[in-house]
C-alpha cells in the first residue's frame, strides 16, 4: 500500500527511556515514568488524579467498578462506539440503553438522553468521537438533575477542548487510549482520570489489585493487604517510559496533525481555491467524489485534536466505490464502528435494544469513511 491508513508515531526517544527504566531497577508499575506521565496529565488538563492503565478498556472497566454498577443497573451510551464502551459495563451485569447519534455529528444526541432515563439508570457514558466534544453542558445538567454518574470515553480525545475545558475534565471519571492508532501512543495503553475526589482512594486500591499498596508506599499505612476487589490495571514502567517519550513531543505531534487535517479540509471545502493546485485528473476525481459526500465539520466549532479526518457519503455504495478507487490508487481508507444495537451480541442479550431504530448511528456505520491521517503523512500525500 502506497499510503497506509495509520503509521504509529515514534519520537525516537522511546528506547532510551525504556533503557533508563530498566537501569532504574523498578520495572513493574507505578515508578518514576508512571509518576511523570500521571502528573503531566494532572497539570496540563486539570484532572484531579490520573492513573495509567494498560488500555482505555481497562480504564472503562475501572470506571464501572468505581461507580459500583450492579446487575440490572441501566447505563446510557451511544450505539456508534467501540465495543469496550459497552463491555466494561456489561461485565458488571448492566443493561445497556443505546442513544442515537446527532444528525450532524456521530456524537450522542443529547436531546434524546432524558427520555431514556428510568429509575434504574446509573450512568451516562459520553464518547467524544474523533476528539470532538459532546454537548457537555447539557449532558452534565441532565446528570446532575437525575443524580447520574458521567463517564467520558475520551479514547480519541487527548488535547481537545469544550469551551476551554479539556475533554476528560468534566465527567466524574474519564478514560483515554494510547493504542497505536491514537495521536499519542504506547502500543497499548490508557489512562483513568478521576475528577471526583471522593473516588480517588478507591481508584488506587482497584488499580493495585484490591490492596492499599499505594497508601503503604506513601507511608500512610504500616502494612498493606487485601481491602477491596481489584485487578491488574497498572502498566509496567516500560510502557510508561515509552509514553513519556511521546508526551514530550505532544505539541509538535499536534501541530503536524492539525496541518494535515487543514490540508484535507481545504481540498474538500466547497469553493476552495486549494484544490486548484491539484492536477486536472485529481480535480476531476475530487469533483466527482464530492457529489456523493455530505460533510459534518465540527472541528472548526470546537477545538478538535485532528485525531481523524472522515468523509460522510450519501450512500453506502458511494463509500464502497470511493474506497475501492482509493485502494486501487494505493491508499487505505477505512470505515469505523458498526452500530452496537445491531450487533449479534445485542440481538442475543439486549433484544429490546436490537429492535430499536437508531437511524443516525446506522448512517455513520454505513457511510462514514476515514482517510489516512498520521504524523508522517506529508501534505503532498494528503493531496494525492
Ligand atoms: C471510543 C473508544 N473507546 C474505547 C476504546 C478502547 O481503547 P483501547 O484499545 O485502548 O482499549 C476505543 C478504541 O479505539 C474507542 O474507539
């Protein structure tokens, strides 16, 4: 493939920091590099407390435990999301209630949330798709009114803002991903941000396999032992060292991604003069393809993080035609989530959700196509 969909970013310092972690002799979790990464997030985004995890999936599972989700509780989330958003709560026995996406953006339609709330509802899980913020003011006020937890699935949301507030700083708990497809990556990796101070102590215990080891190492207790349930959520120092090498370059990564995003935006904008720089054969292809594309541009309204550049086609067959043509030109473009309410698992376990009509979610499943966007993608390749 001439142009892959993604190429994980490497700053060049990853191996040096991993070597340093090995030399320091504390290779398991919660050492020097873990502390450095966690305080970076706390200071930069104002999160009350951060804990590195092995993945965003881990962080979501911790969030479900911290909210004490029990069998039969209901949890509201978009259908257009990754399976982990749902699985973390299904593992606790929750019933998932799916909400449709907005007509102008894959994010959840906040105007549909309230009618889905029942006496069993415990939490709303928001997913900031493509690093673009959900309507948090409205969602937080619904949650306050009904006394619900808000968990931000900000897997794609690093360095993105909603009205000057960092994504991940508004919900009681927030979850980030550092999977190799994300702007900042450590192969696999994640982060739980805890914004409700009342949850911090228990979060540390769950993270440390159900023990009060973190308090012990701070000298707060004389010995540590089994005090709660928990699991092995904390990554080793090797992962944290890798991540630190990326965090040091956060600003340069973001500025490169933003300019590639901007190049795409200009090329596909109606009436743009930018596409005059394209050769006439490319112009023809672009004009022809543009007839079948509808746009949903949110990044200009909110402060997006250039995690993704996607096109929304009018019909699935247009998308198939376009991606096939891209593939034959050596460019890999890929679709994204398939509506969870229409999944085999939902059919089996949540048949009343399977039967619901969530047309916007289905439309994004069928018609959205992501174009290559990664640090090393030069603007000239975006034009190609
Ligand atoms: C919205 C969303 N939540 C959660 C995840 C899971 O992230 P991870 O692979 O770090 O577990 C993903 C994966 O991309 C995602 O897109």
